[in-house]
C-alpha cells in the first residue's frame, strides 16, 4: 500500500516539494527575539515604565501604501503568570471610533505553535487595545494611556490562553501591529508590523523565552 496521504495524491510530489521549499523560505525570513523574564512586578496601568520593558524594537514594516505616518515600538517580558506586551505609539491625533478594529489600536497575535501558518486570527490569541482604552473582554488584561506624543499600551496574556508552558527555551509565534485609522478613507489607513510587511501575514516572528 502507498503510505502517501490523500493530500499527497492531490498535490503531486513536485508541488509538495515546492510547498516545502516555500515553507522553509518563510521560516528563514522570520525575525527572532529573545525575551527576558520580568525583573519585577508588572503594573498594568497602560504606562510601561518598568525596567523589564527597557529593550524596545520597532514596528517598522509598513503594510500597503497608505499616507499615514504613525510610528511605534514594543517590548516583551514574561513571568509564571503571563506574557507581557508593551507598546509606544507616536501619533498626536489618534482616531476614535465605536469598534476597536476601526479606531487607532495596537494588536498582537501569539501562539505556542511557532510553525503555525495562516491569517493572524487563526493563532492562539489575537487581541487589540484601542488608544482610548475601549474595553474588550477576552481574558487578556490590557490598559492604555494618552501621552504627549501619542499613546502607550500594555497587555498581559495569561499562559492559560496559549499552548505552551512558561519556561526558558519555549518558543512562540508572534506578530504585533500598530494600526493608524484614516479620517478620510481606506487610503489614509496605515499598519506597521514587526515581522511582516504583508497583509496576508504569512510570516510570523519567533520569540524565545530566556
């Protein structure tokens, strides 16, 4: 009997080789980030001034060709309770609308399966926080605060929401996005991400707990 799966028969060996090569190429392009354990308690007040968030990275990969000019950076930390996300956004005039997805916000996607493929919403946790603190109830603790130059965001994603144990060496698929909602039309909307400049989100970063 042939041990190949039905999918193997449908795709054919040549196409399977192409798919495998594409996956290896995507994996090679994934940025990697070592995340240190928190040096002390994280106070979730929307003001990420803890020393655990000292190492910042930029969300510099622009998605699309909008005219928006927002800038953002982020930092991560962890302890036995949660993975912590902090973000700093430069945007003097953040937009407010009814739904979090149509207002200025920071969104994160995290999954314990670092080889996962597909759109962000298929990951273990997909959470967002609006700049004005619009409430969201999904088990992820979060807070935001207005600053002189924009706003800041903090999130605490409990390990119970992720498919991994909080221990050194654990790896997670991770993406973070800064969304700047346009005031006129979609051409004024802007998204900046850490790992990918594609709206398809087919490349995820890998974070490793240290």
